[in-house]
């Protein structure tokens, strides 16, 4: 998803709409989401946007993890270390029938990339994961760099199994 509540005024200035954030998070909670991975870098957002989002998630008993990725880019080593540390939390959410939400600025590139990572870990090939995501949101995994990174990620998972 895009960053909950992120809006733009008539001057092109970004701001957080508390009402839109609340409506989005109410929908996220009602859909069974238990954990939200927050992917944008703080400098991309209005001041205090991430802390406001975390407070709003806490108020709904939703867990959150901040794991920034540079816009239009791919995860770096710090992200992957964090990913492996929190993988048990992802597994617990999925095992309980819940879902994990991802948000970046627009909800396409980084959110799609991380959703594809989950699908690849669940056994889909990168092209299958991206095709599935794009059938729901055509902008998912927004560039070749991200797609090729997913192919490499999938191969690295297969190498660990062998």
C-alpha cells in the first residue's frame, strides 16, 4: 500500500491526513493484517510521518517494523540482515492466518518488491510472483533493477536449500 494518509496539497506539498490514515488503517486491520513493514526513508515523507503511523498502528494493536529501502532501488545488506531477523515474526503471522502489510510512498515499487519476496519464499518463481502482484496492481515491482534483484534473491534461496 502507499503510505497511509499521505496526501498532496494544491501547491504540491506532501502532508499526512489523519482521517485518510485512520480509514486506511481501519481497512488494513479489518483485512487481518497483524504486522506492517514500513519501507520509505523518513526524508521522503512529511516530518514525523513514520512516528504518527507507528502510533496509529499501535492504537489498533498492529505491530510495525521500519525497514527503509531507497526509492526505486532494492534492499541492501542492512535490510537483508533485518529481514532474516524478523522472518520468524512473518512466519508466525502467516501461520495464524494473518497477513503482513507493506507500505512505501506510493505502494508500487518497494511494497511490491517486498510482497514478491514473501511470495518467492512461499515457493513462487519471481515471474509468477510479479505477475500475480501486477494482476492486482500493475505498477508493482516498478523497474528492471527490482525484478532482476528478485531473480537473484530467488537463486540465493535455492542455493541455501541445496
